[in-house]
C-alpha cells in the first residue's frame, strides 16, 4: 500500500524553516510540494496570507534563493517532489462572487500562464512537472484542456459538469458518485479521461474518517492521497497532531510514503 502527502501553497514567501517545523515528525519518504510559481500577496479582498503591507504584484518563486536551494537539496535527497499549484493563486470577483484563478481567467491566459509556470519550475529544479493542482480546488474545462495539451495530470476535487462531455466522462462520473453513495466518501482511484489522469486527495478533518478512507483505498487497491498546507500545520497544532496520528497509523500498517506521481502509475 502506498500513500502520498500533498502540501499546497509554497511560494516566494515560504521559508524553509516553516517546512522543517511543519514536518519535523517525518521519519522517511517524500513530501509532494505544489508550488505557486508567481504568487500574489493578497487573497480575496482582506486575506493577507503573508502579512499586510506587501506591495501588490506577482512574486516569482525564483526570487527566494534560500527556498530554491533548500528545495533542490531535498529533491536530490528524494525527500520532496515538485508539483504546480496554479499560477498566481489570484482571486477576483466574478459574477459577484470571489472565484479562484482557474475559474475567472480566460482560456488564452490559462494556457499561457500554466505553460510559463511549468517551464519555470522545470528549469529551476531540473525535473519534469507532470501534476497540476488548482487553487481552492476549483477548475473547469478551460484549464483541463490546457493540462491535456501540456501533458499534465490533475490532483484535486472534481465538481459537476466541469469536464468535457465524453464517454469517459460519463463512466467516471457514474463511478465516482455511485462510490460516494455506497461508501459515503470520494472515490480514491485513478480516473482516466483519455488524455489525462485525475486522482482525488483527501483533506484532513476527522481522524476516524481519514482511517476509514485509507481502509477503503487499501481494500480497493487505490493509492491514498492526503492534502494539507504547511502553514496550517504550524498555525493549528490540533491539525498537525491529526496528521501525525494518521502518519504513524499508516506506517505501522506497512504503508509507504511515496511521491504523488507514483500514485498515478497503475
């Protein structure tokens, strides 16, 4: 049995010490880090994830020399894998409601920006970036079409009517929702859409539910993927304790922590 931990939101403003603090309990294995290539300092109209007073603009991950050096060392040691988390994590009012960037941006900009971010990350870390995670887990047909053109797979939550309508879409849709009706949890297996693959990730909520999700993945032969954020583990000790308990439970059960990309391989 294999499992992966996907950590979102690493950006220009991330400090290596924050990762060390968040994951000081890890004995072995690889954390899959999804990076925002050109982050903005403000989310929505009053959320300042990196502190107030930072001039608005697009901050390239390339500018954080200390973080880049740390990530390269960890990658070489096979302790981290590089994924892509949107382009800027920018929100805008769209039809009167705050929306994540993959929703409000047009098709042309989505392609241009995802391609640009992918090229930057691959150049910086000398690696293929094959997995995309949408900010706020919100994505639609425009962005999925871009991922297919760029030979990328998707890790995240699937909504309704947010993929191209094909035979594979209907098969996957029926599979996902029948699974949810029967087991009361999201489907944990690989979904093949023809030109790309998708794999759900489970958020950290209740430890009993997480153990049940893991148990079902094990029974069905699915990989088990958890997603979290390094900053939330630091700010919320209870959340971190849940992750530690889950991690120890999985390791004691014989599960192996692997890069997320390995979970996409059948």
